[in-house]
């Protein structure tokens, strides 16, 4: 039998792993339960892509959907409005998700795709081959699609496959001077994209609250806010939430989004909970127009310091005093955990006040200092943010970067 290594280093590793296991079990049994059994048409996207690959417009083949935003933008520019619209009508589930396609064309395509998905779920609601639970879920999805189809909504991305992905724009993305992107955390999917109860804990409510606060903070600054649920997030607090596997894929998608945004607007990312892991993994590859990255209720960013993120963006962090995330072990051992606590001095982020947030999901609640701080960052009014503990350390050396 091999003797157990009782060196201090080994003991510390085992203590860390035990701490991680205990905390995640506690969290999973105290209200953070996984959202399961939310399955949509698994082959919708694959079917759409196969049809796109076979199609042509005139004598031209259609571009690879994975082409760079510049290539795709050039392709649509060469078509003219009528032919581009015809492609959106024929291949809505592809065109609606192409980074580089004109945003108004994507809105058009996604309305068509949403209506098609709504009709499919309406059919599934009457399908006797489905269980009662399956028909109920079809009804929930149909109602979500009906909500997203309401006049004035601008859906930038939509995929009904699996648990579903979606992104929505508030404001005029083409003319915006500042763009804010909300990157949410665990249990984000089509059915949790918006809520009537606890409205501001869901991506749509977060975006609505932030956009209103930005317009109040700087009425003369044209802003747009994106509620971005266009990645596969962990279901509940479990193994996926404690590793970076899903964050890596989400980071790739976030880099693609920010690299394809129209115009020259500066971009701020607002990353909540596991969303901050996504932002941390993406940081090194983000385009230079991403000038600010603010994390709230973060379990870590898979880095030991802000400098290790490898970004020129200003890194901000906040955590409410009642946020349970404080009890998560801030370390990374064997792929488990997400590294250092972003609100500690050693990490090197600009630490903001989160007064009034009242827990892990309250950072976008109207009337909170957390929301006010997000809005000031979103419009580039850095001298008016409130630092943690009432000091002015988070203002250091940034006044020349102000937009307003």
C-alpha cells in the first residue's frame, strides 16, 4: 500500500478540494437547483445550416457561416437590400445568427425564425405522443416566443435547439456611441431569459434596468444595451459551474459578438456570477473597443490578478455584503474553481460599491448603487462611480478616459 503523502502542500490541496465539494453541495441544496428538462428541437440549427450549405443566390454560393464578420459584411453589402431580405426570409435561422450581417436584417430574420418556432411549439402542445410534461413545456416555449415577437423587440440572435439561446438589443445599435453587453450566469436559457417575478434577475430585466439608468445618467449619450444569453450556461451550481468548460465556449461566442458589433462605439461588459468566468476567459481575445469589464457576484475569473487577464480594458468588480458567492472557495485546483476573488486588493480590479443589491441576484435592481455604478461605467462617466468602502481608489488614473 502506498503511504499517504502528508506534506503541507498535499494537505492544502485536499482541504481545497473538500471545501469546494462541501460548498457546491450546500449551494445545490439551498435554493440553487438546476433547471432541467427544458429541451427544444435539437436539430433545428443543424437542419438550417445544411439547407444554407446547399443553397445559392443567383450563381453564387453562400458564404461559410463561420466566416469572419468582415467577410460576411462584405457579402451582404454586395447583394443589395432585396436579395439580402430574400436570404433572411429563406434561411432565417442562419441569417439571424450571422456576426457581420446587418443588424436590422438579423432582427428581420429572427422574427421569422421565432414565428416558425412558435408554430412548431403550438403543434407540439397538441401532440398526443408527448407526455403531459412535454406538452406543458411546449406551451411555455410558445409563450416565450410570443413575448419575443411583440412589436419593437430587436432579437439579435436566436437558436431554439436544446435549451435555446437568444440575445436582444435595447436601443439603436447602429447609431450607439456606447454599447453595454450583459453576460449572465448559470441557468440562463430561453425560458429564463425574462421573468415576471424577480424581473431584474433575468437578462431582459437586467438590460431594461441598465438602459433606463444609462439614459437617466447621460441623456445626451446614445447608448444600446444587449441582453446576451447566446451561450450555453451551466444548469445549476454543480460540476459545470465549478469548471471553465462551458465558459470557454461562451468566451468564443462573446469574442465573436464584440468583434462584429457595428460602428465604432466603445463597449462595456457587465458580467454577473458565472458570466464573469466567461468574461475572464474571453478577456485576452476581446477587441480593443471593449474598454470596460465589470463583474458582480463573481466566483472568480480564472486568473489570479487582473493583469493576468491580458486585457487593456478597465476591470471593475463588486460584491454585495449579503451575496452567498463570498463563501465559494476562491482558488483553482485541478480545473475546479475559478481562481482569485476579484474584489480583493491583491487582484487589482477597481472595486465598486454594491450598496442596496441585497444578495446575489440584486445587482441590477433600480435604486441600488450597483446599478448606478454600472450605468456610469456604461456611459463613460467614471468620476461619478462610487467606490467600495467610500474611498476613491477605483477612480485612480482614469479621468482622461471619460466620455461625458
